[in-house]
C-alpha cells in the first residue's frame, strides 16, 4: 500500500483512514546529559481484534522530547511528523487518538484539536501499555542514564465513589457468564451492534474461561449499549458488596449491589478467572438470554492505571 498526500484530492481509499492511535507523552526513568529526565512521545496503532499476529505489524513511533520543550506546540509538531511517517509507510490517518494519562489530557487535547483529530481520554490503550511494560523491562535499563534503584512512588490516586447508572442505562436484569478464549477469537464475526473488541494476549490458552456479565433489556438494549459505548469501558470489579464498571480515565459506575456472601464468592472467582485468562473480561448487552444478536459487546482487560 503506497502513501498519498493528505492534500491529494483523490487519495487511495485503502490508505484514507486506519486504526485508532494510542498515545503516551510522559517522562521516562532515564536522565539525559543535562541532568533532566527524558520525555518521550510514544504512539502505536490499535491492533485489529482477535489473536495476536506478527504478519501485519501495526504502526509505532517513538520521539524523544527535550525537557525544556514539553508543551502542546512541540507535541503538535511531533504528532504531525508521525502522521507523515505513517503515510509514507503506507498506514492511514487514525480515526481517533486515545490518551492514557489524565495528567496530560489538556496538553494532548490542544495538540489534537489543532490537527483536527478526535481525542478520546481512555484507559483502553491495551497495546500501548504492553509496549510501555516491554520498554520498562528491556529498553530503558540498557540506557547509560537509566535511574537505577527504587524511585519515590507516585501519590496513591483517590478512587472516585462509584456513581449509579442513570435510569436510561439500566437493564431489566443481569447474569454472570463465561466464554472460552477460542470463542472470543471469532468475536469479530458475531452479529452485534456496538462493539469494543481488542487483540487477545499472546500465548493465551484457547480453553481458558473468560469471565464477564450479560445485561438484558427487552426494550432498551440497543440504547443501553449505545450509552455504554460512550463510556470507554475498561474493566469490571467487585468492590465490597458492589459490582462496578470502570471506564474512561477514572470513571466508576455502580452496576448493582450484591448480597455479602455472593460478593465474597464472586470477587474470588472473578479475580482467579481473570488471572487465568490473561486479565480478560467481557461485558455484553442483549435483548434476552435466547437472542443470538448482541446489541453491545466489549472485551476488557486488567492493566495498570496511568
């Protein structure tokens, strides 16, 4: 696939729009010669859903930023250069940018708006976080300026109190459920309305059971799915006697209260099942239990917060 200029009145359709991009603009545990910490802009394209594939590598870009130049102007120019690089390599312009760190949201927003790119503040940056973990383990320690030894931990984030779902987003009932990883590998072929599929972790056992919940609403399932789609669902958790959906950068939504004993058993079973399934979970919205069509379906993963 060949790149085309964004000013070309007849760009190649296959290169017009590509996957979403996940972005992290932040300091790294490396000191530059001037004694300041290194800043980097990492950009990666969200890989297609399904099993991990090495045959079609997604776009990635790494740009170092002088600590004295950390601002939205530098960021805009760096993203613009990444867009040009992507085009030259045959990748399309992203549909959206996802920003993982809430502390950088305003700066990224300014840069994205100036380039007419939609910004989505979201922790659904699973490919980016895996890449960051790989760089933390392999790339930064090999640098002469790597900061060896324990660093002061960041201040513990204050977790917001879960907010009850609005009436328009509540289903008639819900149920625990599990699906094998092998079935989820074919999820892109399922009949569904709103979807949020992600690439499956490499090397995951196809027989592993992925835990999740199913929400049912006979008359409002599609509307509920549309509302949930705007939240950027991240993960499910049992918090005390509450079933909570985490979404966006720091949103927490109360799905339902649980009896004490059910909450205890569910928390243990859900946590163990997620560990066996590489952190995967799912959230499904359907009209009823017997319906084959999914009005909404999201694959979620447990990954560290920003």
